[in-house]
C-alpha cells in the first residue's frame, strides 16, 4: 500500500524554468491538496481538489497551476520558477468527510537558483 | 469558518517530564480538530482528532489531547516525554481546506 507518492524528492531549478511536481495516491481518496512549508511559516495551502475535474485555489496559489484529470493524480506545475518558490512541497489526500485525517507524501525539496 | 493558533514556537522539556503543546481555536459551529506530527525530513503524520464525544482523545505514540470548549483549546499532552518525541507539531482545522497552525517545535532533552 503505497499511500501518497511524490516525485521527485529533490529538484534544483534555474529562475524562469518550468516543471511539474508529481503526486499520486492509491487509496481512492477524493480530496487532494498541495502545501508548501517554509521555515517559521508552517504549512500553507497552494491548491486543492475535491474530486476529479474540480480544483480550487488555496492561500498562496500565484505561480502555480494544478489539474485533476483522474482521482489518483494531482500534479503541481510551476510556470516560471522564482527564488521565492524555494520550499518543501507536500501533497496530501483524504476521503470525503471532514472527520478523516489527511495522508501526506514525503515531500519534494525544491531549490530555485 | 474555523481557524487554529499555536501560541508557542518552541517547547523545551526534559525526558520523563510531562509534555503539553498548546492549540486554541476560533469556531462557528461544532469544531473538528486534528493534531499532526512531523519528524525531521519527513512528511506529516496524523496523531489524533476530536470530532464529537469525549473531551479527552487518545492517539498514537502515547499522546492524548484535551478538548476544552470554555477555553476554546485543544492541547496535546503526553505524560512522560521521550527524546524521540522531538519533532514539529501542528494543530489543524479540517473544515474545507485543512488549515494548519504555524507549528510548535518540541525539544526533549535527555
């Protein structure tokens, strides 16, 4: 049972480059979210999805795009990387219902130079 | 709408002593509250949750949390801390988008 799988684990980008952070879950969870974690800032929600074909913005969506074509996958796209996007990114999923906890991936550490 | 706050950036405790990590919430309606833990270089792990029912909730790794409606608090507790409990702890509000508190770093010294 793989849970939530994020790839890659580490990535270095040059300013202006684009890339996609991958997130896949095998638990048939409807809800999926992307967070970024910065020192002293806790976790901030970037985008989330309540099901295939449905996405919405979180607290810090600028510079990021998402899509949800399947229940399993929820990729996060950086359109034109900036040093301010240097962070650790976490993907999480949960079943429908507020009383279920999220399952988190192990994270992607991104550095933009 | 609901949000959570963690008033302490860091908590220091000696091994064997009781550990408390504080969380307060603001609520419109019945609160749902979660605690997560993050060990170094790892993702977050679910510890416990309060939905309804008993005010004392028991979770993983010997942790428990006490829901106090009059004080709008949901403090995480462990009777006897271990060095291995050193980690970052997050209180969370699962309504809608899952908003996290800023986190409290727990340092347990031998």
